[in-house]
C-alpha cells in the first residue's frame, strides 16, 4: 500500500466524454470503488471482492478526508478482507436523482447483478435510496431552517 502513495495517482480521463459516461466506464471494471455524493456528505462504497464466507458488498459511509483515509476505512468496514490494493474514487457533485437520470445507477445495478446477483443488486438499490432520502431530508431541513440560527435581525 505504501507504493500507492509514493507512485502518485493514475487517472484515465477523457476530457471530451461527459462525466456520467466516464463513471459508467469506471464501474465496468472497478474492483473497489467509492462514489462520494458531495451534496450529502456520504459515500457509496462498492467492494466486489469476495473470499469464502465473504460476499461482495455495497455500503454507505461518511465521506473521507483523503484517499488514504478511505482505504484505511476498510479495516472497519470489511475487517475480514485485506485493505484493497487499489480503489477507484469518483465524486458525484450533482443532485442524487441525477445519478439515476444519467443512467449511472442502471449501470451500477447491472454490475452488481453481474458480480453478486440479485442480492447485491438489491443492496445497491437500497444504498442509492438511502442516499436519495438523506438528500431530501437535508433539503427539507434547509427550507424549514432546521438547525439554523439567525445571526442578524432587522429592527
């Protein structure tokens, strides 16, 4: 893992391709991927690795401060597996529902089905719906002013 940090980052980036299409390509061959939903502060983590007794998994976790922190989080999230050798990190800056509208969710669920069948696909759908619900909750709180305090009032 130390070489990961010393060798720098490798990015496959096509500046002409729309970002959702790039994400779909990344989903096609990533073994471990963290899609962090910036607006909600949550990450959907796809870990397609498996060993006897440990199935592939889709998990939700808070966003990590650094790529290294995300890798190290696997000690907590998947203690029965070694820390991944590599991870694909992908920010999602749009509204959560755009993830589905752009066809990324469909590709994610198809990959889950390929790797782990219906159980993993259902886990992927539940994770997406949880993140979508969190965004809607945050928007309701923002509109209602929940958790806000007035810092200036006109008199």
